[in-house]
């Protein structure tokens, strides 16, 4: 079977190194192997309140980040979710066969709604129906995501099977693609929670952070009660998280990292880690500044991505409407 890849980032802020390590870095490699669609999921972003002006800016900045990390518009479609309305239409249809109990089980909904208290919109609850639509609309076979999105991809698989059984074979059942190390980068100030764009600034390193800020954030990052640089996610979750970042920034494996810092303390390790992150982000930041200076080219790339995605989405929705019996023949 020919593989098709789909994934996205919410334009809720500048992506952080967790997004890069868990998702974007993989995308840049995978685009060379498979047909790929990379979406800026602005409709997902509004499931929590956004400032409209900032959102529009974040959409363009996220597109620039996609290009800066190496996505090549000649190899993949880069587009904005809300510009392909079939995502919403399919989301509504899939929502009619999703169970409330399935949505209530979603960890992301439980976590985010706990934070928001009374102020939770229905969109946050039905987020997984939109995510299932994003994926199924294109007969996606592979979904490269961080571990936090695994539960949503599982639900998309369930819904694809349910739709196929209710209405006849229509959707491909997708597979998640999760990295072995780095699928969940944890917050720098609390290794129990994942690094998130909406966390406190000290909890994440954004792809646009300056060297000084990176050094400060890493030096302040929480460590464990021990003092050895040893990879043990149970006994030393904080240092193991930092080692995972170091592994991705340098390509060294955990044994090599442990050997490098034998007899040295956390201070030496953190200084080396900050240098490695600065070096990892430098070429991305240079390219990012170039793309941000050329909004016309960015617009051209997003238009072409939208047109390519719309063509596929339009064809699929014709079949879906017919299977469900919507409209007229
Ligand atoms: N900490 C992480 N480690 C590894 N992968 C991660 N991803 C997200 N966080 C980590 C992966 O990045 C892709 C885009 O995710 P997102 O746009 O949902 O970004 P976010 O930072 O995770 O945002 P939040 O926390 O859900 O919400 P906001 O924006 O409100 O802060 C996905 O593949 C995700 O798995």
C-alpha cells in the first residue's frame, strides 16, 4: 500500500523543542519517504480562547517554522486547516458516530478542562472528532505524533472502523508513528507534566529563544535529588528528560552521554546541554528569519498546499456524503 502521512501543530504559540523533537524533526525526515500533508491546525487552536490578531500571526509564524525545520513544499503540502472546510464537515459526520463515553475518556480533555474550570467550550470536548476528520479525510496511513496524541489517533482508528462497518468500506485505518525516545518531552520546571506551548515560559524552550534565554532556562531546569548523569526515567525523571533532549541535539546515545559526564556534576551537563540546544536551533532560527521576511512566498506556499489538500478532500467528501445519504444525487 502507498503510504500517506498527515500531521499538524496548533498555532497557539511558537512551537517548542518538545514539538520539534516529538513531531517536526520526524516530519522533515519522513517527507522524503512518503507523500505528506502538514497542516496548521487553527481550528484545533480555538478550542481554547485565542486572541484573533495573535492567532493570525501565529498561523503564518507556524508556517515559517515548518519551512525552517526543513519541510519542502515541493515534497509535501503545507496548508491551513480552516482553509479546507471539508475538515469541519467530516468532523460533524464523525461526531454523530462517536460516543460521549469515548470523548470523556480523553486525557487531553480531562487535563485541559480541569485547568479551565467552568470555562470549557464544547469544541474542546469534540476535539477528537475534528482530529479524526483531519486524518481520515486523506486516507492517511501514517500519523507521526508525540505520545500525548496517541489516544486521539487510537480513537480515529476506532471511528474509521465503525464508519466502515456502518456505511461500507470508506476510510483507511491509520497507524500512529511514535518515536522510541523523545515522544514526550517534559516541562523544564516539572518533569511530571509534558512541555506545552501554554505552559509558563520557564517550562519550555521555544524554537525562537535566544542563546541567553536558553542558557538561563536550562540552568534553572529542575533536577533530581541525585547528582549523577544517569538515564533512569523512574528514579531520575528530570535528568532523564534533559538527557533525552541532549540525545536529540547531539545524536549521542544514553550510554555515550553517561560516559561523557561520569565524575562531572549536573552543572557541567547543563552547560553542555544549553550549548547543544543553541547549536541545534541556530540553523532553524536563521532560516526562520528569512522566511518571515518573505510573506508573499509564504502565501504562495500556503495557497498551493490548500489547493492540493482541497482536491483530495473534495473527492473524499463526495464519497462520504453518498455513503451517509446526505444531500441529493
Ligand atoms: N512535550 C512534547 N513532547 C513531544 N511531542 C510533543 N508534542 C506536543 N508536545 C510535545 C507533539 O507536537 C505536535 C503538535 O502538538 P500541539 O500543537 O498540540 O502542541 P502542544 O505544545 O502539545 O500544545 P498543547 O500543550 O496541546 O496545547 P497548547 O497549545 O494549548 O499548549 C503533536 O504531534 C504533539 O504530539
